[in-house]
């Protein structure tokens, strides 16, 4: 088995790519995708730690199951909101949402 | 035993409630209701004076009950030599200013509710002996005063009101931190002023801490007195406030600062106050001379009197600096006298403003012929204010100067220069307003109306009688000041 | 041999993830996202969590990606390919992410002390067992959450007539 | 394992979920549509009845997922009170689209359930799930007026910001799981003090990642940027609930996870929290000075109050916790009263700019007085409850010699006073531009009256709540 | 023997209250009321004099105020000096009030005039019987108040209003000197009573000399001595009887009385007496020189008063305690007489400019003769009062070796004789210069003139060697015997001086002989101009003291607004600017918010990392 640190490093990289994606994508849906990446990074971590821990409880995997469910719920709500704002005549580019400032 | 002091505070509150529930169309009832309330408060405070034991230095009519157990805050009221005079002053000015409030025409209900709230707050401040209760009443005064200046004030009323509110709050908020630090440094944590004073006398606060705590409290009181750098809110607040409110503002609110120093700073931080005695003296003389100088350059009647208040409170500062019984007696007496005299002066300004709707002194002239009774009142009040011996203003200043001379001969000599300037600007005012040929557009002014005389006469009588026989007030305050001095470790 | 498999999957995940973030066309990036999720599912299989891998494939790739595609189709027709997909703060954001990554790596090196002793993988029965015993509260609660999400989606998504 | 003690513990939540479902069905049938508000209010009342039952349960339930300690008891009561009044407020909120009225109450009840769970859970898994649920429902509520561009923009912004923050939090939780092998807070904190193999630097980074999520919820400085826009955009009763509910959850977690958890590990957590507190207060107050939209002012004011609360958290003692909890309770009342008044005025004037509030003393003296009382209490002026709360906070700070913090709180309340009184100035000192009548629904005025009376009573006699709270925390 | 001295001030005070309260109804009856009151006081004064001769003394009524542990009480001082003053003040006061009934006839505020006069009498009498500094100071300012009220009595005239203000402020400057003296005295000796001035003066060294000088400043303010004399000439704006009573006989004499009362302090150090003498000398000479050219009848008399007071101060200063007080007493009589005559003249011709008058002798026989007697008295012609008291001062100056001051006194006497005779020659003799039709004043005015004339003539004998200096003995003061032996040579010298003065005036103003050669005239013209403008002292004060001070006040008001107020508003502006600066931070873009969040997180990690673990 490969050492845990490689997997954790992988998930850290995935996390950072996700963060970068959220900060730079102009398209709202692009940001959503990057959030999905972050959640997957966390999932990898959970599963890996669960696998490498000598305990017998399945906390890691259970948690990642829940995370997947939440990811699904989250993206549903997110997309609906994006479509709603799109219908209100605004574009889906995030830097256009500056109706409320200062 | 009938809780006299609580009745003093809760009577105005009851009055305010009663007025609040007056139906909209019976709004004109609110004035008589307010008059009755302030009248009874005056009666109670007068009874208090008669019932007051002149020999006992300690607290009388004390009432103490637990208010907030978790915060160890007690509802503790008491009155002694220091506060009895000021309580009577508040009640008296409250009643007279209520009488003089007939010039208020609109939103009567709100005016009198706020007025009575203000009364309750002021009385509470002078009676509270628990630091937190003192702070609560200190701040309760701010809200009604803000609205009273803000709604019924002059042209720049909003600016003046918010400046007053923020300025005083800034000071008092620092005081709150001071209160808490004092609370946590005494071993059996207490907010009770008497216990704190006792703890301070057997060394609870080390001198270094005392200095900082003294500064925290001093800031709040200096803004209220007002002392030189913090006085700029006073002219704005006075000029913009309606007449009855500026009577209370000058007559009572300025005394809360001085009272605070007497009640909290001196007994609880003796070394702190002693180390600042010279600073007090210097600030006192600046107050006197600078206040008098600026007053001389005023053309607005009310602003001149506001600056004259700054000058008079300089004598109170000198009294504090003296750290001896003559000075303390002088300072306390000066506060009482200033309240009476400046209250009368503002009523007089109000009388003139009601007729002329302007306060520029150059718009008047030769009123002495047109309105002789008004001329009499204005002359005698100005003379009392410039400290003519034989009237009460002189006695207070005389004692403060006499006391302060022991410690600071040069500074007191300088402040005598202020006496000359004070005489100058008051007589200059009389010359512009009363003497000289009759100003044509003043020829229709009616003389002082019976109601106005009713508001002015008691004040004039008091400062003439006290001027002639000061023992009336001095006997009240002597025992307590004696005890305070023994606390400060001063023989006399 | 097992290391090789891991390295392939890891490389795939990283490669596709970067593509998701940097591709110009939103539709392409959704495809790359699908590929990333599939490789993650592969990783799960590698880590002896087969059930999780299957769920990942079904829910994520099947469900969420299709959702994205629908959303893109509904909104993408106005935006043509040429619009730059990244905004002004790219460089600065990139720098921040690098710092973040460095911090995480620095922290992780200290904490993870090599491979833990092996224990046999969690069996599906154990997973199911703990789901309804120890973690019954989250399990029930997640249902309320999903219900709320659905009702919310309908409430906002429905285009009143 | 016999579950019924655990079930007793979450009986209030179950009742709420039941009524949430009823509200959902109610919205379907047109007949029940109008009485849904009342129905959900009764639901909250019913769950309140069950609260004392759940307080007597054992310490842990659901295998240690939920914990019955003073925090959960007190915060659940705050959340019940908050949602009760929010429902009353939203019943009086005329702009709510009629047709999907039912879902609105469903979301509020569901949000309350998830908040109550978030507050009383002591397992990071359950905390994450509950926080995620709270966030999701909040995004929906924020974007509820789909026709109004402000509301949908608020929804999207809130979603994007929230999704990212909770994602980072999740990553933090996964690292904690990696370091400690478990997610139960009790075990983790014991592990912190005893276990040697755990590397504190790693724990620090993971804790900070979690702080991102919690900070987002309680709108503390580096994570507060979303608050003004979302508060302004979302419908007013939702904003009222946002300013109170999730903030309470945020601070409950801050107290539970940081003050009584990681505090022992990082000695400097106090100074950092203190610094963040002062930063939050100042940013909140200073930015609120020049705002003209009433909801935006209240948003910045709630950020400022988050600063004061963070100062209580930074103190790190039990007295600090008591101050924070009591402050939150009073803050809930004050803020709901303020937002209630804003709703009532909004119903009539249909505008949120402060300048339009001119001369309200003549048009709506009743509402104007209530708003003034709420604002002055927020400013911490003595006779009102806000003063006692602020006093507690200051005394906690001074007790552990954090005098700079106390002074910062005091000076900030002076700045705060300016923009509170600025609103009062428009209402009382200016003359009305146009005269309009004030339609007020019974539920709204009832809520406002009850809140104002509570503010007055708790200002003069804080004994009932303060006594109970001290009993809970076994203070003097 | 019942103590009745304290009742003396009460009666006029009673009259004041009656006139103020019932002025409206009493109308013309107010005059007799106040005259009656001062008459009663005069009788009481005689009674007290009688009591004093048979051994009466000072006594105290009770404690007014306690300064720390030293009580301040209502003390009554009964000794030679105070009784002399009581008699003088009450007698002259009564006469002047009778006179002013006639003079003020028909004035709309008739009752208020008499109210103020009675108040003045009460304060003056109170001042005289006070036995400690504070009581004295209280009545001292009371007197200042009455002089203010009476000077600006005809307040319609702006000049009167300004004169009142000027008088009060100038005397107030003096009073602050006195106040400072009181403070210093109390600070060093812890007692303020006059009784124990004697024994404390031995105890405390030069400090008391400073107290003496400060007290003298107070006296100088009230008695219009050199630096503070500017207010007296302007005080002539008031009615003439007021000038007679207050600004000639009584109030201005209070300063001399004060110096006399606190004489032991002055004896502590020769420096104190020296200043008194020098200032007295300067004032005497200065005022006399101005009087020689002044054209306003009342202003000539005013400057003459300043000059005579200077002489009194000089007398006291050279050690002639009795001489000074004796001149004080005699001067009160003839100066009051002169003012009343001037009043009667003005009453007749309705102008104060002497060059419009002329040849009034024939038309106003009684006034003219009394005027003549008064002039001769003040000029120091032998049998009359002025001669004796001035001679006393000259001999005191000569005996005690003050040659320079002696010269000044001689010159002043000469100038006095000159300007007084110039006055009567221009006003009474010669041809009438304008078509005035003067008529004699009514009886109520002329009777007091005659009485005063008689006294002005005879009162001198009281202190003259013929009655072997009974006055000096009565007034007390140890060293009166030294100057008592009749100094024949001195008497002859002073007579010669007076006659020379009168003769010179006669030459110039009756025979119109230009005494001086042409060349001298032009230079003299410059001097004449200087004197006419009163050495420009008023202008100097205004330019160097009043205007700069008012300017300073205006500047301080601007500072108050500009700097202090601005600082306060500045704090508010800073916070507003900070808010304006921070505001764009809320850009509205979600990704900016997220960036801030991440940057915040990184900063947190780094700082906490550095703090906790130093890596």
C-alpha cells in the first residue's frame, strides 16, 4: 500500500485547484464545479484516513456518503438559484452581480 | 419608613406614564399634569431639607435593596450634605422651567413626557450611591435631552443635539470601564460607593492604578462640568435648546460633573485626585479667564451666558484644587449658586427671545425705559452673576478663591483677572440691552408677565438671601465635607 | 504494482482537475469534471471502498454532472466560446492557492507518519450496520435536508404561469 | 441500545419537523393557505412545550452525537424564540407572494430544526451536516422572491460564498478526522491535552479551516463580506432570521469548538479572537455610518454585534460564555424588534432608504417608538436590555484584565450610537414628506409589543433570564 | 450704654426699600423719606459720638461666615476715624439730598434716584463701620454699584451708559487688588479683623508691606488716583448732586479712609508709605495741571477733586496721618459746596461750558457768594478750612524731610488757587458772554449752600492750632502731636502761595493781560493742547489696553471655534473619512469576498503559526 501522505497530498492539491477554480471562474456554474472538486478532495481525505486508521468504525466512509448526498442537494439548489437569476435578466457571469454594493 | 428618595425619582416617572396615556385630543392636560408632578417633587425635596439632620456627616434617608444579584448591583439611594443642595436645586429648577415651558406650543404630550423622564434621570443621578445605578441614571438623562434639544430646538438643533449626545456618551462610556476596573480591584467586589471609599482609604487601590481610574472618571465629569478642552458642546447645546431646557442644562446638568468628582473621584481615589490638584487649578484658571474672554466677544446673548457658565465652573475647579475645607465648601456652594443664577439668566434670555425672536444683543437697546421690571431682574441677575458681594455669587467665588489661594497663590491671583473681565462683559451686555436710547423696534415689547415673574422671583429671592446669609447652605454641607476631607487625609 | 495503479489514478485526477478549472468552454470543463469524478471513483476502489466508488459513479457522475449539463444548456446559449472565463484576480488568486497548498503540504508532512498498520477493509455489512446504528441521527436528518432541497428547487425553479 | 431517551432529547425537533410537513401539505390545499402561518407558530409553541422534557435527558444521546449541556439548552431556547417571532413577523409581511406561502413556513421550520441540531451536537459530522442544512435552506430563503432581482442575486451570492466556506470547513473536518481518528469533540479535546503524537501545527491549520465555516455563519470579519449584500437583498423577515438564527449557531459553535476546545491547545487563541473582535466591531460600525438603506445599516450593525460577541468569546472564561449567551438572547429580541418595525414601515412606505423615514412620529407613532426603543437598546443605552447585556460583556472582559477590549467595545458603541440615532433623527426630528396610513396586521403588532415590553423589562429586571442562565452555567 | 452704631446704615437701607417698593405711589414723597432717613442716621451718629466720648467702643453682632476655623463676623468698628466719617457722611448726605429734591424736580424717575441715593448712603455708612476686611469689601463693592447706577442714571444718554461701565470696571480693577490683598493677608496671618492689625504688623515682616500696597491699589481705584483716575471725570455724566455726594465728598474719600484705617500695615515698611506719597503727588500735580485748562465746569471740579485726593494721599504718605484725615474732612465740606454751586449754576444756565457763562454774580447773588467762599476755602486763604488742612499737610511733608513732595504740594496748592480763581473769574465776574437769562435757584437749593458755606468756613478751626489740634487728637494716631505746634513760617508761605495763584488768575482772566512773551506762547500752545486732552491718557488706555484685550477676546473666540471645536468635529470627520475609505471594499462581487476570505485565512494561519510555534 502506498503511504498515506501521498493521498493526502493529492487531496490537498485537489483542494487547492478547487479553491483556485472558485476564485477565478467567471461563470457561476464553473464555480459550482470547483466546489465539487473541493468536496471530492475532502471525500478522498475521509476515505483514505478511514482506510489507513486501525479502528474498525466506518466513520470515514459514512461521512463521505453523506457528503456526496449533500453535494447533490447543494448543486440542485445552486443551479436553481443560478437559473432564477438568469431568468431575471442577469447574466451568469459572477462579476455582473453587483446590484448591491457599497 | 416612607421611601422618600425613591418617591423623588418615581414621581416624575408616574407623571410621565400618566401623560403618556392621555388621549390625543386632551393633549393640553399634559402641562398641568407635569406642573403637579414637578410641584410635588419640589415639595418633597423641600421637606427633605427640613428633615435633613445638619450634624450627621453620613448618608440619610438611605434605601438599599438588591437589584441584579448576578452582577452584584444594588439599588442604593441616599442623600448627604453634598447632594441635598443639588437635589433641591434640581427640583426647584425643574418646577420653574416647567412653568416657563408655556412657550412650547406643538407636540405637548411628547415634550412633557420627555421632560419628566429628564427630571427622573437628574434626580436619580444625585441620589444614586451604587456606581452602576449612578451610571444608569447618568445615561438616562441623555435620551430625553437629545430629543428635547433635537425636536424643539433652534435652527442647528440636530447638530447640537447629536454633538451633545455623542460627546457625553464618549466620556461616560470610558467611565463605565473605570467602574468595572474599580469593581474588580476591590477584594470583596462591590459597586457601593461607600464601601469603595472605605476600601480606598485602607489602600485597596495602588496610586498608579488610582491615577488611571481617576482619569477615566475625570474624563466623563470634565466633559459635563465642562472643563476647558471639552467645553465646545456647551455653547451649541445652549444656543439651540429651547429656554426651559437650557435652564435645566445649565442649572443641573453641569452640576452632575462637579457632583461626580465630589461623590466618586475624591473619596475613592484620594491620592489620584491629590496628584491632579495642580492640573485642576491650572484648568480652573484657564476656564475662568478663557471663558470670560470668549464671552466678552459674543454678540449672541445665550452664547455669552453659556461661556459665562464655563467661566463660573472654573471657580468650582479651583475649589477642587484647593483640597481644603474652605475650597470644598466654596466649590459646592458655587455649584448651587451658579445653578440658581444662570437658571434665572436663561429664563431672562427666554423672556427676551419670546418677544424679539432674536438673541443678537445689538438688536436691543434702552429696554430699561420700556420694560423696567425686566431691567430690574436682568440687572440684579447680572450683578449676582459677576459676583457682586452681598449676592450669593460672590460668596461661592470668595470661598473657592480663598481656599485655592492656600495651595496656588499665583494661579488664584491670575484668576482674579477673570473677575474683572466678567464684570466687563456683563455690564457691556447691560449697556447694549438695557441702557442707551430706546431701540425703535423694541418699543412694543410688553414688560415681564406675571407668570414670568413667578418663575424669576423665587430664584432672585434665593440668591439674595443666600448672598446675605450663606450659612443657610453652608451648614448643610459642612459635616459631610469635613468627613470627605478626613478621608483625603487633610486636616482642614 | 499497486503503486503504479495509484500513480496512474492520481495523475488522472490532477490532470483532469486542472483542466476543469482552466478550460475556456464551460461545457468542456463539465466533461473534464466527469472524468475527474470517475478517476476519484477509481481511487475509492483502490482504497478498498467499492461501495463508495459505485455511489460516486452513480450519484456524482450520473446525477450531478447531468444536472450541470442541463444547467449549461439552459444558460450557455447566450455566451459564445470566446468570452474569457477567468476574471482579473487570477494571478493573485493563483498565488494565494499556491501559498495555501504549500502550507497544507508543510503541515501534512509533519503529521502523517508513514503508512498506518493495515487493517482489513470495512465490509459493506459493517458500513450498513453503522449507518443505522451509530449514525442513525445524521442518516435521518439527511432526509430532511434532501426534502428541503427538493422543495426549494421546485419553489424557486417553478415558472409560475 | 434503547433509543427512547435520545428520542426524548430531540422531541422538540421532531415536533417541529412534523409541523413543517403539515405546513407543506397546507400549502397544497388552497383552503388552508391563510392559516399556515398560525399553524407553524403553534408548531413552534408545541416544540417549546417539549423543550423542558428534553433538558432533563441524559448527557449524551444518539451515540454521543448530541450533548445536553448548558450551551445546547440555552441556544435551543434562543432559536425557538427567534423562529417564533420570525414567523409572527413574516405573517405580517405583506409582500410575500401569496401562492407559495406554505413553503415559506416549511423552510423556516426546517431551518429552525437544523439550527437546533447544529447547536446541540458534539460530533463534527453532525455539526457539518446541520451547518450544511442551515446553509442550504438559507440560500433558498435568501433567493425566495424569484421575481425580485435583488433577492435572487442575494441568493446566488449567499450560495456561492456559503458553498465554498462549508467546503473549506469540510476539508478542515477531514483533516481533524485524519489527525485524531474520530470526530467526537469530547475525544478530540481530551486528545489535544494528553496525546503527544498529534502535531499542534497541523491541528492549528485544521482548526482554522473549520473556523472559516463557523466564521462565515457568524459573519466575523474576514468572513463577513457576504452579510451586507445578502441582508439587503433577502426578504426582510428572512433577513431578520439570518441576523439572529445562524449567527447564534455560529457563536454556539465558536464557544463549543474553540473557546472550550482548542483554547487549551493554542494559548494565543484569546489574543487572536480579541484582535478579530476589535476588527469586526470597527469595520461593522464604521461602514454602517454612511449607509442609506435601513437593512444594510442593520446588516453592518449585526456585524458590529458579532464583533462584541467575539470579544466575549475571546475572553475564554465561563463568565465570557455567560456574557455571550445572554447578549445573544437580548440581541435576538432587539434585532427582531428592529426588523419587525422595518417590516411594518416597509409595508406602508414600500421603501428601505432611511431618508424616507422622515416624520414617522406623525404617521406611525407606535412603530416609530418601537424602532427607537430597539435601536437605543442596540446602542446599549441604560434603561433598556441592551445595556445589561453590554455591561455583562464589559465586566467579563475587565475581569480577565482585557481592558483594551473593554475600551474598544465602549468606543465602538459611541460610533454605533451615531447611526442608530441618525435613523431616530429622521423619524422624530424631521417632518413627513408624504402622509400615508399604516396598515398593521395583528400578528406583527403583537410580536412588536411583546418584544418591546421584553426589552424594557429585561432592561430593568434581567433576573428571570440571567438567573436561569447563571443556574445553567452554575455561576454565582 | 446701648450699642446703636449698627442702626446707622439700616435707616437709609430702609428708605431704599421703601422707595424701590412704593416708588410709584410715593412719587415726590420719596425725597423727604430718604432725607429723613439720613437725618436720623446723623442724629444717631451724634449719639454714637456722645457714647464714644464717654467710653463706648467697637462690638460684634455675630458670625456671618466661618473661613475654616477663623470666624468672619458682623463687627462694628467705633473709633475716632469712623465717627468722624459717620458725621461727615450723614451731615453732608442730608444736605445734598435736600438740595437734590430741588435739583431733580420733574425728573420722570424721581423715586428711583432717591432709592439709589439711600442705598448709597447705607453702603457708605456700612463701609465706614465695618470691622474686618471682608465686610469692608462687601460694602466697598456696594458703593461701587451705587456709583454705577447713579452715573448711568440718565441712561438715555449713551455717554452716561459708557461712563457707568467705565467707572465700574476701573474701580473693579482696583477692587481685585484689594481682594488679592485680603487673600494674601488671610494666607499669612489667618485673621482679617482691623482690631488686631496692630499686633500682627509687628509679627510678620515685609509680606504685610505687599498687602499694604495691594490695599492701596484698591484705594487708588476708588479714590481715582493716578493710574485709575480716568473714570472720575467721565462720572460727571451723572446728576450734579450725585457728583457732589459720591464723587467729591464721600465715596472717593473711602480710599483715603481705607489707607487710614489700615495705617499700621503701611508703617511696617517705608516702601508702602513711599508709594502712597508718590502716587498721591503725581495724581495731585497731574490733575491740577489738567484742571487749569479745562472748559467744563464740572470736569474742572472733578480734576480738582482728584488733585485734592492726591494731596491727602501725599499727606498720609509722608506720615501725616492726622493731616491727611483732617484734609479729608475739610475737603468734603468745601468740595461738596463747590459742586452744589456748580449745580445751581448749571440748573440756571443749562450748560456746563464756562466760556458761555459770565457775569453771573449780579444775577445769582447767594450762589455766587457761596461759590466764592468755597473757592477761597479750597485755595487755602487763611481763615477758611482749606488753609488749615493744607497747611498741616505742607508742614507734615516739610517736617518729615520729604523736600521733593513738599515742592509738589506747594506747586499743587498754587495751581489749585489758580484754576479755582480762574473758574470764578470766568463764570461769576466779567461780562455775560451769551444771552442766557440766569435766575437764582429755589430755596431748597440755596439753603444747603449757605449751611455748607458756613461750615466750609468754620470747620477748619476744629483742627487748627487755636483749638490745639482737637481734631487730630480725636481722630487718634500717635504722632499727631509732632506736627501740632503752630509753624508760623509755614502758614505765611501757604497764604502767599494762595494769593499768588489768585493774583495770577486775576491778571489773566479779568485784566486779559498776556503775561507771557510772544515766543513762549507757541510752545505753551503745545502744552495747552496736551493738557486740554488730559495727557491723552484715555486714548492711551484705549489703544494699549482696551482694544488689544477686545481683539484678544475675538481671537480666542475664533480659536474656540476654529481649533478646539474643530478638533472635536475633526474626530467625527476622521471616522466619516475612514468609513468613506473602507466603503469601496464592499465591491459587490462574490469572488472578491472569497479572495478576502482566503487571504484572511492565510494571514491567520501564518500569524497563529508564528505566534504558537515559531516555525
